[in-house]
């Protein structure tokens, strides 16, 4: 049996290694368009590689995928983050958990992960060829083989084809999938930061708030978490999560939309007025800028007070209009987003092979038997925190082992098979 794995990233390596493990007699060829193997693994997490997340319970894990959560639930019962940790640990790569749940190699170097995967592929007997990306494919029903065109103008014939080319428009994976009858959901960016220019944020680059609620008025888009002020606007987990869940809607708005920020999540303006009234009673002789009713960075609080016209006012003398302004600023600040930037540590798209066309028990095509997909070539994307790599490990592991099964062999392999 000949198996071609297209795409030398996380999903491709896991698929190739598992295919050989499952069927040592199979000839497994892994091809990559670029010169570098595992390029995204190398640069992710600032060069440390955020391998996965501590979450391993399937429902909790699947909840971190704006697209693909339902489809990944079953696969996560068979291979989740705990399996990923065990897989790498058994091969000499220890992982550590950080307070936010992200997991990195204890070496803090992505090279550790890259070297492990290259070594395991070599030990397994996978044939590696770079500068040979997939450019097209067709299935010959008479001979029951895939005829695959590669970027060096050569052609190969294989029994099984596993496409793991990621969410790159230039990878060739989507073109091959479409040629084999699949629908490609239009790719748009996910995991991006917000551009905005507002005097309330001028000079506050680097200021972070531990807990805010972000929402887009008039849309069912809301997220809660840490926020970071940047020199171009806003970033941080809350922004990245909102961008992920709102990827298609925000693309439709050309990334120009109103943004509401509550610095006291779950509270309303009535609560904010009461909080300010208590400050008036408890700190009447103190300046407003020196005592905050909520846990905000001092520099941000000073800016909000300044914008309310109360920079030199004591609490007992705070005018009602200024108090109303501050109450609104605390729980209902409005900003205008005017663009986006991709998050430097993540390059994720929303879009890809339509999920209804794939059997997620095996990651095999429902349209073309013998064709498999894994990773971001599918219309699956997760939020930041190691979730996109976990989807790649799970998909690659599942697709590889099922692609390697013999003709007529039943599906439904167990973890021990």
C-alpha cells in the first residue's frame, strides 16, 4: 500500500508516523512544498511551541473551537491533550503547564518538538521529501488510485491520500480537495487584534487589565478575559477569543465595528453609580484619581478620570455629570474598531474543507473513499492556547491510522489497535 501525506506540519507528521506504526508494510511518503519542515511548530509560542493545553476532558476541550467543536468531540474521546502529553513524554519530550493552561516543552524550545517529530518519522520509516508540494489530484476509479500532481511537476500514484496542508491559500491542499469533489468554505482570518485610535488609550501601550467583558453591540458576540492595550489598539486573550468566534461576522463588517468594554464584567451602570457613591462616602477628602472602585491599572483609571474632567477633583466634590461619565466608562465604554492585525504567535484561518463532507470517526472523506484530511485544511479552528495544535495532533493521529488500514478492513479502531 502507498500512502501520500501532503503537508509537513504538525498534522502531517502525526499522520505519517501513525500510518507507519499502524501498518509497517505501507510505503508512506510525506511531502512538503517549502524547504523547511514543521515551520509553524518552530515559530509558535514565540519559538517555544505551545504544544497543547491542560484541558483534556473532551467537552471542555471541544468548547474552545469556534468551528469544529461538535465534530471534534468524538475524536477527543480517543486522542486528547492527555494522550498528546503521553505521546511526547514516551519519546523523551517532557511538557510543562503554565498558569493559563498552555503547555510547552520544559526546554522552552520548539526545536525539542521539531527534532522529536523528525526523529520519530525517520525511525518509523517515513520517506520525507520537501520542495514537493501537492498542486492537484484526481482519482482513477478503474485502477482505484489517486494520481497526485506535485510542485516539481512530477506525478505519483498512491492508494491513500491524506491532505494536511494547513490554512494557507498557496498550499495546494484546497485545490486538490476541490478537484476531488469537496466544498471549500471561504477562508477568513481568525485570532487577530483590533486597530483603533482613541485618546483614552493614547500612551497606555503595555497596560493590561486582568478581567474585562468585550461585546459588539447589535451582534451576539461577547467574550470575557484579560485585555492588553497596544500601540495600535487592543489585544490579549479577550480580543483574540472575540475575533475567533466572530471571524466571519467581523470579516463581513470589513473589521470596522463598535466595541463595548466593561471593566466590571457582569455589572451595570446602576451598580457603577452605587460603587462611585460609596467611594464618595469612604474617600471624600481624597482625589478621585487616587482611589479606584474596581481593580484597574492606575494609569488607565487616571485616564478615565481625566476624560471625565475630574483629574484634580476630590471624591466629595465630584460633579454629577462627571460621576455619570465615570459610571458609563466603567461598564459601558464604547470604542470604534477600524482594522485588524494578525496575532504574532498564531496564524489561523477560519475556513477550509466543509465539515459535513468528512467522517470524523476516521477523518475520511464522505465523498471520496481513501481521501483523508487533518489540521487547518479543514474548516476547524481553535482559540489561542494550544488548541489548534491539539486539533492537528488528534486529526493527524486519527487520519494516519485509518488511512493505513488494509482494503476492506473495518473501522472503529481502539487506542490499543
